C-alpha cells in the first residue's frame, strides 16, 4: 500500500523532530529554560497563527462537514469514559483528570493527521472539522478547567473571560470569520503581504511543539510513576482502540456513511494523542509526566492500529 507507506513516513518524520529536541536537551542547547520557552511561544504566538492560517484558507463547507458530528461524539464519549473510570478507580485530582480526558480525546490532527489525510485518504481538508471541534469546543473547556483548578478561583466572571485568555480559540475563530467573508465575496480577502507573515509564524508551531516534547523526554523515564501507570494505559486504550470503534459505530449506523467517508472517520479517530496536550500541561505545570507518557505510548501504537484499519476498510 503506497498510501500506508507514506503515512508511516509521516510518523518517521515526526520521530526525527522529537529526537532533535531530545538531543538538544542532552547537549543543553538553549539552556535549562529552552523547553519552557518553546512551549510558551508555541502556545501564545505560533499555534494561534497556525490555526488562523488553516481556518482562513478552508471553505465553510469543509470546516462544517457532517463528519464533525462523528468526531465530536466519539471524542466526547472517550473523554467522559476516562472521567468515569477515574472517579471509580484512579481518583486523580481535577487538573490531572482534565489532562487524562484530553489525552484520551485529543487528536494529533496537524503533524500526523495531515499526512494521514493526504496519503491514506487523499484529502488533507478532512482534518479541518477535527481542528474546529478541538479548538472551539474541547480545548477551551479543558483550559478553563485547568485555569480554574490551578488558580483556585472559579466565578462566572472568570469563566466568561476565559475565551479572551485562549489564543488558540481566538486564532481559530478569527480564521473562520475570514473564511466566511471570503466565501461571501467569492475570493480570499486578505492581501498576501498580510496573510504570509501569519502563515510563516504558524509554520513554526508544529516543530516547536515536537522539539519541546523531545526535550521533555531527556532525563525522564516513561511510566516512572507507578500510580499513573493504570491511568496512562487506560488513556492509550481509549484513544487508540475505543475511539475508532465508537467512530465506526456512529459513522455506519447513525450517520449512514459508507466508503470513503466511513473509512476517513475511522482512520482519523485512530490518530494518536496530539502533542498540544503536553503543551497545555506544561503551560499550567500539572500532569506533565502523565501527559507525556500518554502521548508517547499513543504515538507508538497508533501506526499499528491505523495499518489494521487500512487493511480492513480500505
């Protein structure tokens, strides 16, 4: 399968960039604060620019494709399952539970999703609904909970102000506005000299997130915390096995998808956890090891699951 081989090449490319971050940390390139700087710069500057650039260039019909219903319901299902399992067995605090839920439902739709959508599904725009769902729904909810639980203050005023504190949400919504206006007038409304700098800054987001993730692996031992091991393994099972299964059931029996649409929904649901979750954990300095281990194990096992789905459904 040439498409499957190309997707595996995408995983290899990601691994190389993570390895570069690890080596940089090993040789202390950038000093002891390099990882924190990369995380914060990506969170506040480059990632919002990336979301704006992606959303602004997509048509509204692509962003709001019906597959967004499958993506939302399958993600919400596994997120709630983790919360339930945590209440029954793991008993983590609210902030760590939020990281676990995000680890279970958050898809790596950029640096792995785009190659998979391009080379296996033949349509990179299929990730647009996932990007919208994650940035407009799940990310703001998760960050609001993290902000409230780590600051110790919760009020209606603080909740109402939360969207103004989420650069990723602001970038995504700004891009959707430009997309809507462009669709209305029949052409892309931003001049190239305005859009190009935003696009260039956004292009730095994925490598910075991956290298920061690689830096976090230096000096750490995955699954070191024994108390987190059951929760971490649960996250990986929910993300890589349960979520694709739920996506198949919803796509086939609820939405009536067949062929390429069914295949696309299931493959994209099998994407590993996005490195953004570690970025959020580092931003609030909570559950960083838990987030890192879940992302690492999910990324390692995801190619196997995607290969099996491709063999069965393609």
